[in-house]
C-alpha cells in the first residue's frame, strides 16, 4: 500500500471533528483553508467512515467529502432508492450544492468497487460544466463491462469475504448480520444497473486495481478508456479489492501526485491567461 502524507494520529489530524453535511455527506477531517474537494463513494456495504483514514492522511492537499448511503449506520432508517438510476439522481441532487470546493471550486470523485460505478454515473448525470476534474475508479470493471457479471458473482457473504472485511466483523455475529444486510441492499440496487451507450465525459479518468484483488483481473482496467474524452491512466498498485478502508488510508501518495499535477496545470493555465505588463 502506498504511504501517507501525514501520520494518521498526528495532532493536526486529531484536532478536527467530523462534520455532517445533510443526510448524504460526511467531512471526516474538515480543512479550514478549503483545498481541493475529493468526494468519496463507498463500496457495496460500505459507509462514509471507511474514508476517515484517507481524509486524515491526504490533508491538507485535499478535503474528503464521503458519501453516506442510506440503509446503514446513522441512516439505517432511510430506505435505499428503488433502483440504480434513482440512486444516481438522489446522489447528484445531494452533491450539487457542494460542488464548489476550494482552489476556485475544484473537485474530484473517488470510488471503490460499486462506488466506482456510482461515482462515474453521478459524474455523467451532472451538467457538463459541473462535472469533476477527475474520477478515480478503483477495483471495478468499466460501466460497459459491468452488466456482463453473472449473478453468482453478487453474493453478499462471498463479497464480504473477498473484500477482506469479514475479519473486521467476524467476532460479533450481530455485526456480521448488519454487514450482510447492508451488502444485500446495495447489491439489489446494483442488479438494476443497465449500461446505456453515451458520449464519454470530459473528466480525467484514472482506473486502479490492487495487485491482489481476487475479484478483478488487473488487465481489465483499460475498458475505462472509452468512457472519457479527458486524460486516461490505469495502474496496478499494492493491495486487495479495497484500497481505502477503516483500517488503511489507501493510495494517498498516488492521489497526492495526481492532485499536485492538476494543481500545477491549473496554475500554469491561469498564468497564461493573465495579461502581461
């Protein structure tokens, strides 16, 4: 796994308190200077708190805004939208008032597994002039390939095991049942997803896979290239199916480098637009 830009338990990381933004969003480590805003989409069965280590480690380069899906955690009484299209519409509506991050309103999306598909489809649902600068898709086939998965691949218990999360909950049968119930709710919505041919988005797109991912062939990342008109990269990194979890920050160095490169490009473009004396 790639390293962090700052210790997770540093005084700076511990001094900030998480902040909820309505029902749908959690800011695990608010940053007063409002840097690049990185919206993070959890995997099937995941919650916003999975991105707390990433939020602390990537500060102050970016401020993580993690999605709080319904039917889990603090939103256990909130029903999941009836299908994938309704979920995309609800998330796009919830995010829209907040697509004004720091650095002149710059923001991006990061999603893992089911969250990668949701991040891409939400980006596509937004108006072209309000889409993220970049979408980072982790551990997921491209949208065009998603519906080729067989139903047997979408089993909650098997998914809990393959993601490596079973180890976190296996000591408590109640937690196991909660985790399985949440995964089943997410997979039921995922099963309604249908890819429709569409124009590619203009956002930069970066597809990642863990070298030890048991669910995705690392050679399957190139399919994402057809879904963007912007820059495209794909990379295999150390890790399994999930890179960022409640126990590990994830690809912090890689994300930091991506954002630093985009900041440099944005600054250069601004300088070229400024009139000379």
